[in-house]
C-alpha cells in the first residue's frame, strides 16, 4: 500500500483498489494448472485469464493514459491479436509469469498514482469522453477490478468451494458444509416458491 500520498481521498481509493487486486490474486493460488486456466462460464471466464486481463487494465489505464507507458509492451490488445486474447493464457505461459506481470503492472500503476494529483489530466482515446483525470481512472480501474474479483469469487467457488475476499481471515462466517447446504436449500426453496404456477 502506498503511504504518505498526502491526499486522503487518493489513499482511500488506492486502499480499496489494493484489496480488490489481492482478492483476485489469491483466487488463482493453490490450484492445479488445469483448474486455474479452465473456462467455467459460457463466455470462457477463467481465473488466470482474469489476472492477465487485469494486468493489461493496470498497464493501459495507469500507463498510456498518462504518458507513462508500461514496459514491456503487453500485446494482447494490439490490433493484430485475436479477440479475447487478453482473457486466457496459453500453455506456453506459466502461471508465475502471468502473476509476475500483474504485480509489475500494479507496481507501475502505483508509481503513477503516487506521482500524480487526482486532477492530473490523461487521455483514453476509445472512451466517449476521452479527456480524463487520475481520479476518474482510479474509480474506473477500481470498479473493473472489483467486478472481476466477483467473477473470480464465483469461478473459484465452483472449483473447490473457496470463497471470500481473503484466503485467511475470510470475510465470510465460518460454517461447515452442512450449514452451507442447508442455507443454499432455503434459498432454493424460496426461489421455487416465488415461481408463478
């Protein structure tokens, strides 16, 4: 976490962003290569692909947007790449490389966040209102990272039942499998009862 930024609003946004980043990373921890890469939705959502995608998000929005390009160049959004290339990881790339790239993109982003004021101007050419500020980009990246952390929650829970924001000291109450089964059963019964006959 960045300290001494001098702007309480920036520090708070950064704190929330850091929490969302950490949630995404732990979801990819402790799984087999297959499980961390396998698609578990119709649209192919997978844990390592989410990490790869968020690397690009951090690199673009806190790099190119503010004239502070991230190196090395991440080609997954280049015009010559197939659609969705940033959302999955081929077997030739290791999990460690993907995680390391995300950590490097985060470090680069944090340098930008620390160096610039919230009203620092930037430019996102593909947005309808392309002239932006660091504040706007921080809010956007926080929202996108939190959204993908939610995707990762659901995907990871489908794989091995792990849930919550953190691997340890989870934000979820500790319950055994029977409690969760009963809880899910009550929700299912309510859904069935609500369906018009």
